[in-house]
C-alpha cells in the first residue's frame, strides 16, 4: 500500500489508525442498536466520551432512546 499510494510509512500508519477508529465507532453503534451494549458501554468501545458519542450519533442521525415520545409521556 505504501509504495502503490506513494505514502511514507508515517502516513500509512495514520491512515490505518483512522480506519481502526472508524471500525470502533461502527462496532459500538451496531452493538448499541442491537441491544448488546448500553450507551455508556458503546461509548467506551468507541473510545469516546459520552458527549462525543452522543455527538457521533447525532451526526449520523441515529436515535438511541428505545422509547417513542408517547411511551415516555405515559411513564
């Protein structure tokens, strides 16, 4: 990859690091969506603060509250 893309090793390492960060985020979001992780656990998996994880979800238009507005009003 380094030679083919004309990258130096440091740039290649940065790109791989970005890929791993994105993989962590996607994995955390999937686990939360599938009910396999709590919001806090998903943020931990993504290696983000709770606020950063909430922002990530907002950016990707993902709702994590498992209740409808009507269910919340009834509670």
